[in-house]
C-alpha cells in the first residue's frame, strides 16, 4: 500500500497504484468478473480492475475511513459496479466461492506518511497516533509511554528488525513521556552511535515500523486474511498480494505456498521495473505474489 498519493485532503488525493499492470495481468481480470480489493486506499488499483474489462464489479474494503471517503469520490463514476465496506481485511465476510480475484496491497500508504496528523512519519511533528482505523483504542503514544523497557525492546527487534533495540528502548524510557513523533525520533537518534545516526536510513525508521505494526495488529490480521481469503475465490480465481518488507513478504510467501486450496503462480515475487521506480520511488520495495485456486 505504499503507492504514492497526491493532494493534502483525504477527500482529494489520488492513488498511484504500485505494479498496476502486473496486478491486472496477474488477476487475469475478465468481463463480468467480481473482484475484492481489501485495501482500496485511494482507489487506484480498483480503478484499473474496473477499467480492465466490461461489466467488472469490485467490492472495495478499507479500515481507514479517510481512504474510503477518497475512493468513493475517485470511483463514483462506476456507480453500482463498486461496493464499499469499512472493515479490516481480517474481519471481512469471505463467503465461499464468491470472487474471481482478490487483491491486498499491504502496509502503510504514502497518504498516511504524508498526513502529519496521523503520526506515521517522523518528518513533521504530530501526536504519536499511527492508527489506520481511528476507532481502535491503542495508539503509539500508549505503547511508548506505558510499556516497559523489555517489551519495547522486544517489539523493536521483532517487528522492526532493529539490532540496537535495547539501547533505544532504554533511552525512550529515560526520556518519556514523549508526546510527538519528532520527540520520539530525536530520542531514538540520541541513543545510537553517530555512524548509525547519519546513515542512509534514519535510525527511527525501524522503530516507527514496529510501532505501526503493533498498533494496527498488522501481522495477525495478515495471518487471518491468508487463512480465510482463499475460500472466497471461485475455482480458478486468483489472489494477488503486494508486500513492502520481509515481515510481510515471508508470511505471504509461506501462506500462499502452504494453502491446500492454492497453486502459486510466482516462483519469485514480481518487482517494479526501473521506469516505475523512477516515477514512484516507493515502489522500489514492492513485491507481488500471485496464486490461483485449484479447480
């Protein structure tokens, strides 16, 4: 879901879909088909699906009400060919043999990163929120200010693959309460050696990823989705999943391969070509895997 977004208002952003052509080819979109987009975001992928063949229908799901509002506006021209549902994809009704294709575009979107008030980015000061569904109660501030040092270190290591997790957690506990994204990023930067502090990747990047994953229970939701979604495909239907880091890609790879209902069609993940990366740098880390339901 790390495609680019343009525009500042939730009602007025457009979604540049990552690996758009590859997704349409991978799903083998056919006339009259019914497709499920469980992470509709700004509507970019759903638009491509709806335009790919005649009389295509899409059920569009997102846990973020801002995203749903934007995609409703973006896709209004398709009328009753598209239905919108506010839900986490793990909580969807996966009715047996319903969809010709299912798409999931995982992770945080550029829209979230570019909206400071959502608290996903440390580039501008904002409250430590990070909830994709703002109906959830747990925020990043709750984690940072209330969890003990050992638990913080564990999640930074497990979900951020942060090798300096212990010293970072120690500094956070020393400095708290921390209320803003910038305060947290500064605390993290101050806890690591200068070589690490001024490296290619900001030292807060992995910690922010870990917090986002925990706040939104992303990996558990993905596990549930991978278990339930294949049931909803018609025989011969396809599932396409885009991931953006190894913590997502590993369960996708194994979940598709180990499902008794699926045949994997991508021995290696499909990645963005240089032209796409030049136009949308965040597509660089995208990996697309596709599987087909057995007949």
